[in-house]
């Protein structure tokens, strides 16, 4: 089975190691363990590792018959290599049932034939086990290939899942960045809204301070009104001697007092025209004082009672016209004060726009008051002219009436303009 060049049959025993003509059997076998020994018998050549296993098995089995030093030092290493190779290829070790190390080199030459048969039988068993191991290795290789395919499929699936996880992480990061940007925009909008709210609050506080200042000025105007009322009472006492003219003047003074009281109540809610109204009241007080002085001068003059009465009547008519103009002014100012009060209430929501509109309205009112003051000065000059020229009383009266009519027209125009200024924000709001 293994060829005559490697293994000796019982009829051709291995010569003793003492012989010098033939090499040792163990040395001859181990000279080339990689040789395909089975091919010498005409059988099919096995794979190199199978040749190596069979050669090693032959070395281990046959060399045990030799007791030389080479066999004693080499056979154990061959046996260990054989066991490791079989375990590596077949998965399990093969039980060779070799002689124990103590008895391996003590076989007698007379027992070589039986020992050779036993070893040959064990080598056949070893060959069968190697074939079984080959089949098992082939099956294991197929299993490994299948496991490799499954591993590749799992790796592909894992890679796909990793890609999906990366995409999901990227989308989550983008969403987080967008949410962060939205929070930053919301914070900026909130800060801007808070800034706008603080500005509106400061404007409201400023309006409140102006309102308090206005109340203080109204108290001062109330004191001035009291002084004016006292002056009117004094004028009433002075004009008592002037009969109907004095009585009418007293009635007009009482009406003026009522108008002043109503004006004082209206001015409590006004915020921008208090100074102008105070100047008008002061001007009216000055005019009344001038009239009082003129009446005193008229009483002290040497003219007769009839001329004094006529002059008093003319002056009463002029004073009535002036008081009517003042009454109209006060009524106009009351309407304008109500408009300004409405504007101040609306300023809490649109403070800047209302403030600008109020400034324009105040400017218009100032212009109207300047015109009214000029007209009052013109009326005073006209009154002085009437005093100087009694003969032209009729013409002076007509001029005064024309002046009063023009003043009323201007006041009406001023009132209309103020209503337009006050109505413009409401139209815009609608």
C-alpha cells in the first residue's frame, strides 16, 4: 500500500541500525515526508496536505521499530506535528494507538512482522478517518461560504442602516439648527416688542407728567379766574351807575364767569393749549381792567350823564361783541380740548403718530390764537378810536361788527381745521 521504497514487508525486514550498508529505516522514511507515497502504488495522487499526513503517519508508525538516536529525537516531534495537522484539517484529533513513549523503542526484532501488520491496519484506519475528515472539511467549507454570504448580506444591511442613521442624524441636526434659529428670531422679535412697549410706556408717563403739569396750571388759571371774577364784580359795582349798560355788563360778566368755570372744567383734561388759554384769559382780564379804567375815567370826566350813558352803551355793545367773541373762542377751545383729550387717550396705542398730529394741531391753534390776539388788539384800538370820535359812533360800531364777524369767521375756520386734524386719525384708524 505504501510502496516498497518506504516500508519493508515482513519478508524483507528492516536491517539493524548496526548495519553500515543500508541506511536506517527511520532516516529513509523521513528523508522526504512531502513525497506523494501513494502514487508509487499507482493510486490517485492526493492533495499535498494529505500526502504530508500519510507520510508523517508512516514515519511515526515505522520509525517506532528503530531504536536509533535519530528516531528517539525526531519521532515525538513528527507525532505532535501529525496531531496538530489532523486537528487543523479535520476538527478533531485521530487516535493512532501508537506505542507509549516508554515502550516505543523497545520492540524486539522478532516481533517486527506482527507489529507491521498492526501498524498497517492502523494506517488504513487513519486513511479512512482522513477521508471522513476531508468530507467534513468540504462540508465545513460550504458552511463557511454560506456563512460568508450571509455575513456579506448582513454587512450590506448594516451599512444601509448606518447610512439611514447618518441621514436621520443629519436631518435631526438640521431641524435642531432651524429650531435654534427660530428661537433666536423669536427672541429678537420679543426684544423689539419690549423696546417698543418701553418707549410707549415712557411716552405715556410723559403724557401723565404733562397732565399733572396741566392740572397745576389749571389751578393757577382757576386762581386767575377768581381774580378776574373779582375784577368783574368791581366792574359791575363801577357800572351800576350806568343803568342798563352796567346791568348788561354785569350779566355778561356773570356769563363770562360761567364760561370761565366751564372752560376750567374742560381744561382739566387738556394737555397742550393750557398756556395759550391762560394768555387769552389774561388778555381778557387786561381788557376788562382797561374797560374799568375807562369807565372810571368816564365817570370822572365833566361830561353829562347822557353822554356817559351813550358812551357806556357803545362801550357795552363793543364789550358785548368782545365777550361774544371770547365766548365763541372758549367754545372753540372746549371743542379743541376735547379733541386733544381724545388724541391723548389714543396716544397709548399709537403714541408717536398721535404726538405728531397733536403737535400740528397745537401749531394750528397757536396760529389761530395769534390771529385772535391780533384781532383783539385791533378791537381795542377800534374802541379807543370810538372813544375819541363820538360823532363817528355808528361807523365805529359797523367796523367793530365787521371785525367781530371776521373774527368769528376766522374762529370758525380754525375750528373746522381743528376738526379736520382731529378727524384725520379716526379716518386713518377706520
